[in-house]
């Protein structure tokens, strides 16, 4: 695969990664494991890795495994529960844990708790209809080995022991229910990402360039020519490569458009911003130990599913509630207000207009969120913490998410809330667009990207063996194999220190 046969006066790399977030870190680590001789150049416009969507304060931090996220299990018109997406996401997160366990063992990582910790995942609902929905969801999910051990309860005394802050002060006549999955995790994707880049930089043939903004990218004679500007010095550098990955979060769409590949036609982006309420009272923080997810408001985006979230950030326990959605024309937290208008082109104008017309409830929801007063935010918090005091909480700005808009033959344009990999027909360039569940499923996403963009290498016995070493369940279906699920979870829990605490 090395491309030292390219004749050029400019520096050459086998692989260029644009953006120093969780996706680039994961892809870079995988490719270097598959072929240690590869040369990799990483370009990041900020002065540190994982400062945008991968940062702990900008990301939900939940190891999205579908244990508690109700938007992954919609109710069908006939009243049954569709668990197909939940099964897929649960399997993908198991692949992520396998890869992280592989890295932890291979590189003798000592401070694993800096990036992953055990924390129960819970769903909490109120109202008779929602209680019945949660009961049916629990029954459907627990038929799969991936959700073995999930508890369901309407017992207020038990719920009080699980989530005392959520139950205190609640109307005793209000029907309530919760599910609890003890195998949940809290993941600091910022710390994880920076850790992987530290490992990457120690490898030969890897260079990381901070404060470098990619301005141009163009393919000629099968080779990508990249131009990047050093934002600190103003110096412009050029580099060539046969493969480019654009993993720049909200900044991926503008770069994908600059690539000129026909596969990028028709794609647009709709930015959604977020805010948290951050608890400042240590006594309150100490009394809650779970990630508690509820149901999203009608018309709200999936990233706005309300949750009361215990986090470990930089070794300190935190408690967040939110996120509260908002609207900004920026594609990145550190971006420009011209990002959205600048992304509109002739090839994506119609899809963006049609998607906008079909999502008027979302627009109304975002307007309502933007107009919220501090009292409105506290009122939303009190649906989960009835006795919450405003003085115990402060507003914190979360990250930007750019939801995917793409052309559709029937509807003209559709707004997607997942992630999507867009790649050229020749596999020479790929970009990741979209948001949730994003970081939690980065390993699965990059695994599929590698097989798609490097098909000949991926089929070799050497790469197949490496895939299985990194992810032991590779090529097998976890939902259909209870013994494999148990085997995989036993190993990853032991290596990553995720064994639940035993009460004395």
C-alpha cells in the first residue's frame, strides 16, 4: 500500500486524516495496526485534539449502547416495539469496547478510568401510556442476549433506591417506571481520543499538525493534493496522498464539497447547538449515580433526548442535565456564522429546501428552545428532579451537531439524524457526516470504511487476522450468539475495569 512511487516535490503520505477527533484517531490506530509501514499525516485546525464534538463537555459521554436511549426503540403503529436499531447499536458498542480492550492490553494502558467507567444506564418515564411503552420495550429487548440483565420496575421503593433524586418530591399518584442496565458505561471521548493520538504519535511515520486548516483538496492522476494553512504563522503547505479521510465533525461537509467528487452532490447540513445545566452542588452530585434518559419532546431531534447524566470528567464526578437544543448557523463550536449559508450550492439547494419544509415542527421546537428563560430550563429539570434548586445549577454551552440532509428521489430531500459515510467510487476519499450515536460506534464505522475503501487489502489473510485480533467478534453476529456475547463482555469488562461495584 505505501505510495513512495509518487513523483512529487511535495511531502507525501499514504493516508491523510483531516480533523483530530475520535473518528480520525480510531481510523489512524486501526490502519497502523493493519500496516505498520503506512505513513499518516493528521491536520487539525485547533491547537489540541478532540476540542470539538469529541470533547467531554461537548459530547453526551454515554457509551451509546441502546440500553437507555428510547429513540432507538420506536413504537410501531400496531403498538409493537421496533428493536432493530437498538440491536445494531448495542452490537456496535460491543465492538468499540473490544477495540479499546485490545489497545489497553497491547499498549499496557494504566489509567483506563480516565476514559471509561462503569455507570448504570436507566430509562425513566411517567404517565400510564409511557409506562406501558417501557414495559413492552423491556420485554422485546430482553429476548436478545445483548440486553440480558436489564431490569424493569414500577416499584416506587425500588426506584427510590436506584434514583433517589428523581423520586423525591414526586407525586405519589403519578404512574412511573424505569429500566436499569447495570452494564452501562460513561465514556470520556475527549480523553480517549487524546490517548489514541498519543499512541499514534509514538509510531514511526505519523505526523500531527495542529493549527492547520485544510483549504483545498483536489484529486489529479489518482493522487490527492492537499493545501493547508498554518493558522499561527500564515504559512501554506502542500502534501499529497492516495487516501484522505475527512473526520472534521461539522466541518466535514464544506471539505467534502471542496473535494468535487460526484458522490457529495445533494448533501447538505442542518446545524443544531446544545446547552447543559451543570450541577455545582457536590452534595447533589454525590446522591445520583446513573445515566437516566427520558422521552424526547414531539418534534425534537434525537440529540435533545433529556437525560440526567453522571459523568467522570478529568477525574472529577459531574452531574449534567439536558441538552437544551438551539440553533446557530455555525457548523463547529469554533466555526463561523457563515458556515450554513456557505454550504448551500446548486446541487443541494432543493434537498435542503424540501427537508426544511418537511421538518417545520423541528424548526418550531428549536425556536421555542432558543427562547427559553432560565425558569423554563429549571421547569424542564424539575420533571426529572422535582426538588431541584436553581442555585445548584449553572448553564454550560455544549457542542454543535450538523444533521445530514440528502437528496431523496421521492421526497426531494430528507433530514437524517444518524451518521453517514460518503466515499468516492475509487475509495480514495471518504467523509463522515452526521451526529448520534457517532463516537460510541466509531470502531464499527471505521471498520466498515476500511473494508469499503481498501477492499483488496481487507480480504487478505493478514488483514482478516488483524481484524479478528482487534475485534474478536469480527465477522460474527452478536445478537444471534449468546455465548459469544457473554465471552466478549467478560473479557472487555475485566480489561476495561467495568465490573460493577459490589455493595458491602
